[in-house]
C-alpha cells in the first residue's frame, strides 16, 4: 500500500477555490477507481492559530492511499485527472508529491 501526500500551491485565493472545487467534484469518482483506498483533501484550519502550525497561503494537501504504483499511475492518466487538469489550468503554482511506504 502506498501513501501519497501532495502539496498543491495555488497562485491566488480564486485559484485556490477553483482547485479545491475541482478536487471536490472528482473525489467520489476517484474513490471508485481501481486500487484507490483514500483520497482526502485538506487545507489549513482557518480558526486555529498556534506556534505548532505552519500555514502556507493557498495550499491544498492531498492524502491518498493506493494499492500499488501501477494503480497510482493509471489514476494520474485517468479521465478524472484529465478533467481536473482542464478545470484548474493556470491555477497551480507548484506541486510537490511524496510517495511513502509504511515501516
């Protein structure tokens, strides 16, 4: 089982909303994809101010679990991700992806 953590940084607040809406629009379909066990969208909690937290403006964190690398690769080329790419074109400043293995 692979754990994927992706941090998506958007250019502006409007871009952030666009990307967030797109993830919410495809989430249920992605969860039906073969090998997908988790597909969760997270953002900084707006009401919490703590020295423990590092807030990143316009940041979205994706937490995903995939059965295998071939399942993840199939997802990345899926219709769902093609729709997401089209809906968010120009809105994303950067993406960092970590593919982790539990120890």
